């Protein structure tokens, strides 16, 4: 059996429990993995600022040889901030997404590396939620004012029922899929990245940078946006609380995020 040299871990519903906290069991097990030279890579839709506290708790912060995959795979960085890869959306992509949001009457915002931008004067509830979650300020800007701003991804953010209803007519979204990829990362989030961006492709790129084969990687997740990395990794692990499609794609299923599922998977398959 090939030894695991890199463990890619999603955050919400995976690394942290339902209270959005790291448990002592998960912290201790990740410390054990790190002490054995295993790279522990947080793979998230959040920017680096939104994972800084977790990195500090895991003793992974501000290090040139520890890594984060952020913005759903659009960015790969060392935890000291050094950029390895970035694939943002274009300004034209942003305009198309903003127009579609208005047509569908959905709240929408776009993220740069250090700010959340919204053109909604009535700032959406989930924009405020995202701001607190990822530790980024919100800025109101008209679409014209965002010309020249590097935007990494866009997010349709609205109540689950409203977002689901808007997605039933997929044709307007499909018209943009030559340049964009859409991923449902939460019941109230539909994320838009540049075409080809996902956690799996970013994990593959990071593996090549570190000269690691997919067979030497473990990926742990629970949601649709984790599917690509679970399929690419040699050992794909689904949380017990994962959605059905992730469980079907995974090689194994661990316990849920309120019962140290990440720690159990690492102990059983990597240590």
C-alpha cells in the first residue's frame, strides 16, 4: 500500500464541526500527520484570510512549505502568502454573471483576494455572512467601477428555495459554461470560477509542484465542490454527513464532522 504524503481537507462540514470549531481530536491527529512529514492542505472556497485562524490553530500558518488551495481551486498559495498559481475570472465574465443575477433576481457578489464586491445596494444576508466567515470587508461598487479590479470568483448567494428555483432553468447558466464553471458549495451558494477551476485540478497542480503522485494523496470532503478532489486523489474520503454523490465517488466513508471524521480517516489510512 502506497503511503499517504499529502492530505487535502475541506473546511465546512469536514474539518470543523457544526459549530464551525476545530475539535481537540482533529487538531492532535493533524499534528501527528505533520510530524511525520505529511502535507496537510486545506482546500476551500474561502480566501487565505478566511482560513488564517484555522492555520494558526493547526500550526500551519506563515510557512513556505505548507500550502492552501483557496477560492474553490482558483488559487494555490504557500501559507506564508507566496502565490503558486492563480486563475481568476475576467471582467467580461463578471459582467455576464452580474447581468444573470439581475435577470434571475438573485443576490450576487464577486471576490478579489482582499475584498467582497457587491453591486446590490440592499446588501444580501449571505454576503454579510460570507464577509464574517472569510474575514473580508464588503465594498459596494457599480459594475463600471470594477473594471480593472482582479476578481477571482463570483457567487450567487440567496435563500435555498430561491436559488434552487432559479437553477431549474439552467439554460442561461449553460450559455456561460464555455468560460465559467458553476459549483454548488452550499444550499445557499452557487459559485462561478474560470473554466477548468476546481479543487481537483488545483490539487493535481500542487501535487506536480511537490512531485507527488495522485496515489500518494488523500482527499476528505462532504459537498459537491469536493467531488473533483475526491475523484483525483488516490484515496477519496467522504464524511458521513456528505451528500450522496460524494459518498458514491469516495473510496471510503468516515464518521461525520461532529464525531472527528477527519481524525478517524487520518489515523486509519495515513498514520
